[in-house]
C-alpha cells in the first residue's frame, strides 16, 4: 500500500464507505469497506465512528493503518485524525525502522511519532520462515532520539527460548549512538579463548571513541581504544592505543601498541602525519587484529606537507622508522629522512614538447652502535631536468628524451674523501607501432616496441647507499630508464630493449580477451655501476627473455602468467594464476603457482609456492570457504583456512579454522605454527559475534571483495 507524503495535522480528511450516516451535531458512522485518506496516512476498516469535531475516530474490524515506514493491522483502533496519536489492539506490524515485522497486544502512537508496544514479538526473518524472534514485555521506538528500548525480553531460536535479557537499547536509524558494537570472538593455540567487546561512545558530532576490553584466557586482560576526530580547519585523524599488562606468555612483560594518523587538505596545501609504535616484534602475530601486519619489521613515523600548483608541487617530509625485528643489525636498518624537500614540475612547451624537473635535498641519518658496519650520514642533492618530445598517432608513437642527472653529497663520518658531484647526460628513444587485422570474431593487434637508452659511465664506488635498491626485473622493466630504485646511483647504459605485444579484442563488446607480451634487453656494453662495491660487474650481453600473458576467457574465467629467463635460458621466475568469479557473486575459485630461482646478484631467494582459494555453495544457504598457501621447497603449509558459513534471510553463522606460520621465512623457528578458531554469529537487525575474518579473506583471496556484498547483512551497523 502506498502512502502519499504530507503533514497529517495540516491535511484534509477524505472518507468513503459502503454506507455512511452523517450527523452534523454528533458522531458520524461508516459501515462496510471504510477508507479514510490523508497525505501521510491511510486507514481501512470494516466500520468506523467519527467524532463530532471530526478529530477523533474509532475503527473496528480488519483495520489496516499505513504510514511512511510503518504498516499496522489490528482488530480495534482509536485515532486522532488531526494528529499522530493512535491506540490499536491485537496488532500485527511491519516496520522499516526495525527492518522487522511482528505482533503485539497493544500499540500506542504518541504525538511525537514514538511507538510503544505491549507484549510484543518481532523478527527480521521472512514471515513464513521465522528462524528467530524476540518476545518482550515492552518495546519503545523513538524517532526523535533514533533509539529503541526493550524490557523483559527473551530471544527464541527455532522456537526454543535461549536468552533472557532484562533490558537493552539499540539504534533504529543511521545516527551514531553510544552503545555496544559487534563483539570479536575466537581462540588460538598460543592465546587461548579470545573475546573482545567494543563499546562505542558518541562524544560529540565531530569526535568519538571506541573502547574495547579484550580477554585472552592464557595471556590476561587487554584494553584497546580508538579515538576519531574531525576539525573544521585542521583536518581529521585517528588515535589508536592498546595495552596488555603482564602478558603471562611473554615473561610477564607489558605489551603496547599505538598509532596516530592525521590528514589535512585545504586549497593547494596537503598535510599528513603517521606515527606508529609497538612494544615488540611479536606483537602483531600474538595480539594484532590487523592480519596484514603479522610479518611487519618496521613501524613508520612520517610527517609531511605538500604545496602544489598547476603542473608543479613541493613536498617537505620528515620520516623515521621503529625497527621491531630483533635480528636486523644496525647497518641493515633503514635511514631516517630528517628532512626531505622534493620539488616536481612539468610544463608543456607546445608542438608535442614538454619539460619535467625533479629536484631533491634530503638529509639521511642512521645510528650504528653494534659494530655491524661504518656509520655514514649526510645530505644528498639530486637534480634531474628532462626535455621530451612525443609524437602520438593511430599507427604508433615516437618519444625521444634528453635529460641531465646530477648527484652530490655532503657526508659525515665518511671513511674516505667527499665524493665529487656527478653530472651525467641521458639520451633515450622510445617508439612503437600498432598493426591491426580482422580475425573473425576478434580484432588482433601486433604492437612492436623499441627502447634505446644511452648514459656514459661515471665511477660511483665511493657513493653511499641511503635508499637505493636494484629494481625487480619484469616485462615492464624493459622500457624503464633505470635499473635502480632510489636516488644513489646513475645508470651507465648503452642498450636496446625490443618487445612485442599482441591483443585479441572482442568485436562485440570491445573487451580484451587475450594479451601476450615478450621482450628482451640487448646490452651493448658491460654495466660497471654497481649497488655495492663487492657486487660483480654485469657483463651478460642480454637480460634474458621476459614475458606476460593475460587471458579473459569469458565473464567468469580469467587467468594470467608471467615468466623471466636468464641469459643462459634458465627459468628465473614463473607465475601462473587462474581465476573463476561468476556474475552470481556466490562462489569463486583461484589457483596459482609461483617459482623463483635463487640469484645472489639480485638478492633473490628461491621460492616454489602453490596457492588455492575457494568459496562454493553446498546447497541451501551453506557455503564452504577455504584457502591454502603451500611451500613446495620445504614441504610445509604456510597458511591454511577452512570454514563453513550458513546465510539465511535473517541470521548467519560462520565457523573457521586457520593454521599459519608466524615467520614464513624461518620455518625452523620454534613454536611459530599458530592455530586459530573463529566463530561469527549474526542476527540481521541485531548485533552479533564477529572474528574479523573478513579482513583475512579480503587480503588473501582474489575476488573476495566483489562477492562480499552478497554476504552482507541487510542492515547497517550503527556506530
């Protein structure tokens, strides 16, 4: 039944019935198929009696009252037709405020819109499949405060009463309210039973706090908190604090974690701050709820301000790190930037010409106290102007570029003399062609590409290494102007990269069904610039072959592959993945394999790993979920999870069991295998018990974020 919006107290009343007796000086009577209409309200009944002033009415027999967000059906009702007050007996109702339906002995509607129910039952299940419901002596819904209250309630599941609740309070709209949030629940082999109950505090319109007492049966009682704020002029941020005093499984030591993040943007100015602290290296593995940080070795601390204009920006940054891996020596820890000033600019010059400039001044600092190396700190200056031309046409492109790379240092505690300023010109030419042909259902392209770069050799053996590493080789690396990431090395290069890409484009929808790429670098001289003085000179004549493959079989199936080969025609790296993700968003399947050969010159460790993940319906509302990562070199499972989820119209339960290695790079470490068991119980429309396992699946399973919507409850969790 549709109801027109409007103000009831300002709206005229229209009535109709099979038989009407109108008394201008007394009550009027209506009999048979009575219908009273107002904008904002419709009333149907068998019989009705309207008062002398036409303000009040009594309705009997098959009553149906419809207002925006509420439909009531009862046997008898007394209503004020000029306002919102009403009283109904023996009522059934459907409420979008609760996303629920139910019945009550009586319902009273107050002038402010408040609803009061006596002897009520309600549920968010489908009426014909009511798996759970609440029965309560009193229920009150107050739209002015956005809250509902229940007194003397009992939860029934499958017709069996389970829990008696004397009183509870819950939200009925999207307003933030102080109260209990969804608990976290589970157990681990090293922590025992794990239960956390978040308590939300709506302190003000622009800041709030969540305090979470947490019990770990084998470790002790822990406290976690999050404070969020929003300022009108100075940005927004979050502050997180956590502490477990006297951890019973960690030599009774206190364990803490803190994080502060702040963001600001106004006009052409952007600022950000990130400060992290953790008490020990095992904190995230033992106690963390962010599964992606379980193998973290550093905690970043950064503050930065950036001003940007049209085509240029200047960034000021200070950055440091807390190293939490006790096995790292001082010489292996990252440098702090105290500070860094970085300017970037790009300006089109017309006629396909453009100029780019990068200028950086950074002070690097690191303390070495353990004798693991020589402490070298100081400032680094970089200046890189570039002049480029790009001719882009349907048949391809040509892009020559000329640049200058300038590098200088002022060092402290340097073992030798100060390095000289290096000025190195770099000339490059990037070009490609595009050919197309009709291949039946597909348009096939052939896209050859050639990239040439020349840069003379300058001795850099005396230069420090503050932030530079050798880039991981891949097909994309064939067409980059440097084999290093960072600013402490300037390439010596005289090389040609040749590659070719072919695509199969579906004529019906334009989608790329297949893309295959292969290429190789041909070196015209040895590469004498090395990252470390002890590294050998690279003298191979070629890079070896690099290839990529991307496949979209149809809307459901896709796959990808990549491979790298050494100049001696040995596989250096191979990866293969296959994905199944249908439009129904109720299942997925992923399988993959990764291989890497040990290459000492690239600091590449050997790897042979298989992975698989699956979400599949079992019938009815049951789903199986699982993932696995298996180390084939060491014959050990690095991570595995198996679980069942039952998702009904109004409730959901999930059971998971996970086993993983706390340190996958050190499989011989004692007591590092962890086992965890999670339970999630949710009654849609009410709070539930949650383990946060969705974060794990989102990080580990390709496609999980896409299908997560299909499992999401039909209500919003208020916070």
